């Protein structure tokens, strides 16, 4: 028996290859929390008593057997999930079995170039949350999930294990019943959900999701991708991560972060009514350098939020769509944030009685293209559009019974009085 810290629980695991129909099988009944970051990578995996090189042998075979027909990004997601499973087994028992109760290494199919590439380009990367190694649960799920949602409807025997956690963080992330769910404990870093392999394929083929976005679709927006250190691990550039939390008549806000350079504030480009890459389009730009308490524990760094008032030019009675794209700290191609694009409106014209949540001073921050400077007031989720002087965003419409001239004059006066003095509240 392992140390006393090891607790006995019924832990169920299903590792399913997309090409076959497999039923749930039990694996170990011993559940032990594994602290992360790991001290070092497991460069060899003991498979039924035979050591296999993790990065060049074991993982290429596993992702071939478990999800071999997938395209590259879904294979990368599969490699990270499978590596997390292997690391957990090595950390808790020093070995792993070859079969559906663990992960399938032997299936009669040889890895192809894309399988080796998927493993190499995610070398040493594993899942983690709340200072724990997260178990990479995955199952096949429904075979033909429909885009754009890419969610199954329950036609397969494994679909009900899958968790759809896109955009969710903290205690909102759904755990999977395949793993241990502690009573009265809404967050357990070892269990952050379960990936659906057919859904992962759908996300890549229909929505162009990369491996990072695929993993966050199932394990939550705040899942960490850590890279172990060791002789078998090659440096990899991790894609930046982030989320477009809100695009509304009031505000455009979210966060962006690059684990390769965690201290760097990323630039965020906001495209309005035109997708990134469209000819002749100049995006709004801002910097993700705003303090957000919810990010401190989620990604280990607080200063990566962005927030700007919705430009008054978009409060024109028409709906608008916003795409958010962030730069890569290492110079790799830009990445569209999860949750992008978002459509909002129609919103009333600024200064009119029907303006609603549109702010008279809204264009000021947007026109400047930036968030509050470092060391200044730090907006956080749940921002109020009211400012510290008692001005209200709805005040611009309070003179709506007068002429258009006086309405415009009132709006201008409110802008001069209120601009740059926003009060923020944490929800």
C-alpha cells in the first residue's frame, strides 16, 4: 500500500479509439493527488514490464491506436491528454497497462508521420489545474456531432461521459463521472472533464480549432498546459490563450496570455464586422495588461485582462460582430481568442433616449486603443459603466425630450465630465 496520503476511491477510466466501439472498463481503484508542476518528465513508460520511450515510441503508438484517423490539431490534443494519463500512471504506480482499461499501445497499426509530428510539437506538455496533474479523460462519443456546436446528442454509449466546458472556469467547469468527484468540493484539479474524440475532430474540421482551443472546449478555459523538463523533451512554442468574455453595447473585454512569456502583456486586435485577414480592414487595438483577480489562480498571473468601452460609432441601431485576435509573444502566427466572434446589438445611437447601455464616453477608451496604464485603476470583471463622479451612462439620454442640439450638447458635456474616471466593481 502506498503512503497514507493515498486515498481509496472508485476511479473509472475509459480510453476509447474513435474507430472502434468500446465499452467502459475499470482501471485502478486507487486515487492519489499528484502535485504539479512535475519535478521532471517521464522519459520512459513501463508498459506491462517493458520500457517504451515516451516521446518517440509510446505516445505515437497510443494516439495511432486511440484516435489515429484524426487530423493534426486533434492529434495534438490527443497526445497531451494521453501524456497526462501516462504521467499520472507512472507517478502513482510506476507502470501502465496496454489495453482499454488504460491506453491502447498495441493495435496492429504503425504510427505515421502525422502521429510523430503531433507528439513532437507538444513535447512534454501535460494538463494541470490547481497545482495538480489533471487526468486527461477521453472517450469517443457520438460519431457524427453536427457543426458548428460539435456536440453529441447521446446516440453512443460513451457520449454521456463527455464534458462541454468551453468558456467555463473555476467551479463552473463540469467534472466527468469517469473520475472521482469529491463531495462538497466544487474544484478538484485532477478531474476537469472529459474530451470527446469525434467532437475534437469536428472542432478542427469545421471551426479550425487548434489543439489549445480543443482542449479548453472540454477541460475548461482555465486548464493549464505545462511542459515537463527532461532529456526527452524538446522546447515547444505554446500558442497564446485567452477569451473574448463580452462584446456588448457597454464594453468589449476579455483576456490574453502566453505561457512562454508570462510577464509579457499581449497586444489584442479587435475586428468589427469583418473577419481577421479581410482586405482593407484596420482593427481596434488594445493591450492585455489589466489586473483581473480571477486570472491569478487560473493562469498564475493577474495582469492579462483587456477592457475598453464600446465605441459610440457602434451604437447606431445596427447589430455588430467583433473578432478578437492576439499576438504570440514568440512571433508565431496570431491566434483568435476563444469565444470570438461575438455579435451584439442593435444598440441605440449615443446621446438619444434609446441609448440604453450605450455610454456617452464610450468612444474615448476605444479611440485611444488601450487599457488603463499600468499602476492605474485596474478594471476587473463586472465593470460598472457609472464613473466615480456619479455620472451615469444613461444620463446622456436624460435630455432626450429637448431638441437634437441640446441632446448632443448634453452628451458632449457628460463626456468631458466623465471621461477617464470610471468606477469599477467586482462582481
